[in-house]
C-alpha cells in the first residue's frame, strides 16, 4: 500500500519536527517570546499526538512503523535546525514553511489512502490538513 509507505515518511517528519519545534520553543527571543513559546508548545503537543496516531494506524493495517532515529533522519523531508537564538520572524518562517510542507504531504497521503480505500487514514489526514490550514491562517494574522 503506497500510502502506508508515505505514512512512514510522514512519521519520520513528525519525529524530526517535534525536536525542531522544541528547539524553536526553547530558543525564541524578543518581544514575542511568550506567545511564540506557547504556540510552539501547542504545536509540538499536537505533533507528538499525531506521531502516535500515525504509528498506530500503520500497525493497525498490519505494517511496521519506522522506530529508529537513524531511519527517520534518512527519510525525513523536514530539516533539523542547529542550536541558536531565534527571532520571532525566524520562528514564524520556520514553522510556516514546515506546516506548508506537512500540509502538502498530508494531502498527498490522504489522496493515496482514498485511492486505496483506507477511509480511516482519509479521515485522519483530513483532520491534519484542516488543522494545518487553521495554523497557517494564525501565522498569516500574526505576521500582518
């Protein structure tokens, strides 16, 4: 099932993104520290919940989710960040581009799942897509 293969890459992205969001959360600086600190915390909480849901769905369908960090780093399309202090604009840019990447990938997986009649995955990924759209709107409003 093609969508399950893609879900393993998505799982890897969620793992890497969770760490990246923590980096941004801990290291954002400036006048917007508190709202961005809270926003990135909410994002990594949702990311971790999705990580568990996606892995469980892969298992439910009789396949094996990736479990090694080494494997995640090999297949993930989200890139890590080095340690540094981040301005509010940098945080907004990194989070926004990652949300767009994850949304587009979620759409691809949703469509493949639909073609392969995995309607549970369709519903799961439609929820992710809706949440990504809402968060992109939040980011646009913050940027003005």
